[in-house]
């Protein structure tokens, strides 16, 4: 501490020496100069019987102002493209969910139809059992054929078939007109 500040502090009236002495450094001019312009903090500190505020140094924030840059068309198109792709992705997920639900429904229908098919196959096998058919035929009055009713055919020769088709030959005039039409069509196609 400087001697001038001590001298000034002891000249004050009501100065108390000893344990009850005031903290004289809280009004120190050097201290005041060091913290000039600083806002006192909210925290309070008790020293003895007096309350004093803690002073925090003032922090200056520097704000730099930049000029606004114009928005480029490429960035706008980029944002639009990203938005369109996001919407398309969401729609694809919706379609995928719908198709998955349809697959689950169709697989349950398939399992139901397969079990029903097994049941029908077993009923079919029961109905067309040779013993059952023979018994039903005998009950209807049918008998087995005799040897005189059985005929055998010899199919050792190859299969052959003849197809006659009449094809008219176009006349010379028809051939010429078809050729010209074909050439004109190719020419028109070339210039398109």
C-alpha cells in the first residue's frame, strides 16, 4: 500500500484499531483506479460487521458488423433439391410401408390357402381312389370290358401332317408401290 493512501485512511474520523478495525483497503484509490468503470458484481462478501461488494472487471464484447451477402441462386437450388429429395424419400418410405403391409396380408392369405389346398387334395384322393371308383362303377351296373371289346392300335410309324395354304403372289405393280412406300417412310424418318 502506498503511504499516501494509509495516511488518508487514518485521517478519517471514527477509525477503529485492533480486531474491530475496518478493512481500509476497500476504498484504496489504486484499487478504485484499477477497477474504474467496472460494474459491481451481485455477490456480496461479509467482512466483520460491514458488507462490501465484490467488484468484477468489466468485460468488453466487440461486435463486428459484416455486410449481408446476397443469396446465390445455386444455394437456393441446392436447398430446393434437398427438400425435394427429402420429400421423395419420405414418400418412398410410405410406399415401402404400404407394400410391407400388403406382403404380410398376402402371406397370411397364402398360408390359409395352402392349408385349404392340403385339405382339398386329401378329399380328392379319397374321391378318386381306384377302389372307390370301381365300387361306384359296379354299383351303377358297369362291368369290365371283355377281350372282344378291346382294340389295339399300332403307332410305330412316325407322325406326319400336311398343311395346304394358298399364298397369293403380289403383282409387279403392288410390289413397286410397296417398295416406294417403304422408301418414302425411310426418307421421312431420316429427316425427323
